[in-house]
C-alpha cells in the first residue's frame, strides 16, 4: 500500500530551508561589512600616504649623527606640496605598470624648502620614472639661487662658511704622541665607534696615526687629550683626481677632481639663463637632457639644443643641492648633482620609532627632527 501523502512534510522542509537561509544571511552581511570597511580603510590610507604623509626607514649612516640607521620617520608630503600620482602603481607596494607615466602637478604646500631642511626625494640619477626611483634623505644645504663652494671640505654658502651644527662629522687625521696608543675607552668617550670597527668611523694608518670620523664637539675633546700630538681634517688635495668620484653616477662630478672641492656654482633656479661651455657642461648636462627633456648635440664648442645652435639655456624649474651630515660617508649632490623640484617628496618630521639591530632605542621614539 502506498504511503499516504502528508501535507506537513513540505512545510517542515521549507521551514528548515528558511532557517538555514536566515542563518547564512547575517554571516554574509558581516563578511561584506568587514570587506567594505577594509576597502574603505585601504583607500583612505593610500590617500593619506600619497597626499599628507609617508613613512621612511633610514638604511644607511649618511645622515648620522642626526638620523641613525634603523630610524623610522614620518615624512610630511604636504609640507612642500604633495605630487599627484605620477605612475599607475599598487598602493603600499613597489609594483607599478611599466611604461605608464601620468601627467602630474604639485598641490600647494604650506612652506618652501629652506636651507638646511632635511628632506626626502627621488634620487635623480636612476633611469626610471620619477616616482619609482629610490627614496633618499639628505639636508638641503643649497636652495635655488645660492652660490656654493666646497674648499678643503668646508662648505661656503653665498661666501660664508656654513654654520656648524652637532650632526656634521668628517674624517680627521689623529697623530698620537710617542709611547701612547688609542684605546676603545677613548673612542667610546667621543662616541666614535671602536678600534677595528667599520671603516666608516675608524681607519688605522700606523701605530701612531689614525683617521677618525668626528663631530665638531668630538674634535674639541680629542684636541684636549694628553695623548694627542696633532689633529687636522683629512682633506684630498684639490688637484688630486679620484676616479671613483669622477666616474660616479650622473655627470656633475666630471666637472671636478674629488668630493672635497667644487665650485663656486649657482644652484639652478627657474628662469635662470646659463652660458654653456665645455668646462661647465657636465654640471648642466643632466639638467638639460634628462630632467628637462631636451635633445642636445655638441658641435665645435657650440651646443645644438632641439636643432638650434646656441650657447645659452634657460632653466625650467628650481633645483636643490643635497648633502649628508656624515660628509665622508654620503653619496650626495657632490657626486650626482642637483635635485630637481619635481623629484622632491617631502620634509622629514618625526622619528616615530628606532631600532638598533632589532632592539628599540627608546630615547629616539617620537624624536622631532630639526
């Protein structure tokens, strides 16, 4: 006999399906809400990073003692005016769509770059779209229109020696008196590394002669030591050609012999007319060809720029001269030349965290950068 049909069975199945659907719907809604919140937060963070502030980690010692390896910085993109996107890139990654460069502009900032600002920029000498070049951080020792000269490792700005501040350090030759030797205790006293440490800080020439990387305050202490016979800056003679310098990235260094001497030169500015010749061509070559996009040929001492013979050129944007405070351990504008304004990213503001080989330097957390 066939089993009689019950009208309650479909209703029961329908009820179970409804319960199941009602349980799935809140789960899907929660997941959707979390996804929407994540996407919104991602977009907001990308906008803030592009237009207000970014982060930067110090990888080298070129700015010691002001900035240390392992410092994490907050950089204000808005200070000098944020750049609109220059490439099509995935936010927070190094991946960009190759070969695509977007027209861009710089938004109004709330200040200009002033002399001795510590700023972040895209290093000019790399052959890449601007925003995809490596980020560098240096001090703007020269601003548009300044006349700079570097004599015996001393920088002169508009005819006056630059002010000495705590962060600047240079190699000095230390000669000890007969019968004494340098100890680690003495090195620690001036915070100049230890004997046998990295050559960025210390080099032993003989039993009595050393080259030591010293700040201005450390120099005063070393001079007062009873063990010290003589102490003087280690300077390359002006006529000595250092091939590693003259063949460095960019053409600027080809105008000079070594990094301890250059100039006088005027930091280029928008509207400046320069007279070109064979001597100063390395100074302006990258500016005219690479940064301002002109086709140049040289012809018997005359320059052919975009098909027109001339010895004059008008600069199309402002430029800056950047140097590291750790003068003998910094590859900077002395090597590769000026920083174009369109390469400027922002002003260094705060060290929000600092790590030394993985261990925190508590005293540097939220340190304001001068």
